[in-house]
C-alpha cells in the first residue's frame, strides 16, 4: 500500500500529485500544485467510483461467461473481498487519524485495492477465455 511505503509527508505529496491520476501525468515533487484536502477527496472519490464501475463491469462479464454455479461462488468471494477492503482501508484511516489526511489515505487505499482486484480478475478471466473459449452455463 502506498501509505505503508512512504511517510505521512511523502504520502500527502504523492496523493496531491496523484489525484485523478488516470487523466494526468504524475507531477514531480518540485511541481506539486496547491491542492486542498477537499479537492484531493473529490478527485479520489471520482477515481474510486470509476474503479468500482470498471470492476463491476468486469465481474458481470465473468459471471456471464462462467455460468450460475461458479458465479455464485465468485459472488461470495466478492462479498468477502469487499469486507476485507473496508477493514484494510479503515486501518489505514486510523494510521493517519486524527489528521486531515486520514480520509484521503482511506480513499487512496480503496482505489488501489479495487484497481488491484480488477487487474487480478481480468488476468484470470483472460486466461480462462484462452483455455475454454465457450461459456459454460449453469455448471
């Protein structure tokens, strides 16, 4: 996690530079713009919403491809993963509490974990499609 690899000051600088990083090239430490915690929170909230939409679309594709039985198990795993993400990111928030960066750190954690899950599931789905090109339904 980003917040565990750098100190609080470094994390704040990287977060400020990385808000809405999907649209902008990362800024160097010398050119970090003045960004309020509100603006960071808004940018990360948009990033999280997009990450969750991307993950949901991939999961829907996987569920359609794999069929009902496997999908039911994957949906249980997703519920467990969602709970894990909440607990992990709540812990990150506590690490930065009571400072103003606490909610920013929590949002960054949620974005990172959601993107990592989407990448992982995407790789698995690509592999399954390569091995078994036709969908199985209800098995």
